[in-house]
C-alpha cells in the first residue's frame, strides 16, 4: 500500500463543537504526579487531542466503529515479559529511555503528556479485514516533540523497529516473521511525518499488514494505524484520512 498519494489539504479550526468526543472514548491522563496546570489550558489540550485524532468523519461512508469483542488485534501480542524485554532493547537501540519508547508505541502516555486521546478501532464496510485507528498526544513542552522527531527521523529508527517487531512477533507466534519498510508521507508546513509498513507472516494463518503513520508538529504527535488481514491497505482511503489528520496537526501546531 502507498502513503505517498496527494494528501487532502483542508484547514481545520479548533472549535469546541468540532472537538466533541468521538464514540464516547475518554481522554487519557498521564499517570503519576504532575505540576499544577491552568484548568483552561488543560481543557484546551484535551479538546485539541480529541479534535486532531482520526475519526469517522475522516473515513468514507460505510465505515463504522468495530464492536469491542471483534476489533482486530494486529499484530498478535506476546507475553508481557517478552514485550517488556523487547521495549528495553528498543530503547537502548534508539538511545532513548523506556518510558519514551513505550509512549511512542502507545502503551503508556508519553513523559510530559498534557492530554492524550485514543480513537476506537474503525472497520471498513466489508468488516474487520480492513481497519484503522488513531491516537493523539499533546505534550506540555514543544521541545519534547522535537526530541521525538529526532528519534523518529534518525537513521536507527527503521532497523531498531524491525528488530523490535521481529522479537515481538516471534514471541507471540512460533515461526512468525515480519518485514518492515519505510513509506514516504507528505507533511504540511510546520510538521514532520514518518511512515512504516510491516507485513507479518503467521504460520497457519497467513499475512497481516500493519501501518504506522507518525505526524508531529508544535506540541502535538498524532499516530494513525491502518491494518488489514493480508491485503494492501486501500491507498485512497488512507490518503484522504491522512491528509485531514495531518492538516489538523498543522493547524494545532501554529
């Protein structure tokens, strides 16, 4: 599948009406003690996180929220001990800390998180064989986004991620393998974007495809995760949704 189709360049304003919660998914707060924040600033960060995140409004007619019981988990996850070890190895490989790596992977809030919003999983009209989800983090300091950007765009990111995903899938399914490749993403002015696609081969099951699109600018990091049960992710669907989310990141970064 291809990320490099011409992206939609619509401009969105951050209004309370547009930022209403999507499908009742709650805003997630970072754990542990945090410095006191102005309530108005906190509310604004929460609205921004909800507004920027992928929603049904970004997808074609017929897409719907996947029932929780049937929402696909791609790729399969290993035991917690395997995942913890893989996380630590990835952090060392990237020269980062485990908390930041776990936050990038969406396992926990990133250090310095002001607000985080995660969408439900959306599935195509044909069912869960093609699905997409998103999450957005607003950090308290734009310098943190620049640090994350250096990690995501650095030369070690792809080989380190490939090693990580290989360890994870081998721990989840015996004999499984993964091939990961970078994908070029257009980025609006004031933002950066990094895309990767991983194709998993699962013995006795077939293939699964998982994409990750990281869009960051200002103090905002938004991630889109399209997945399929083996087919290419529809380029037209992804490109249109990506263009809208990227435009909202750019608007929020100003």
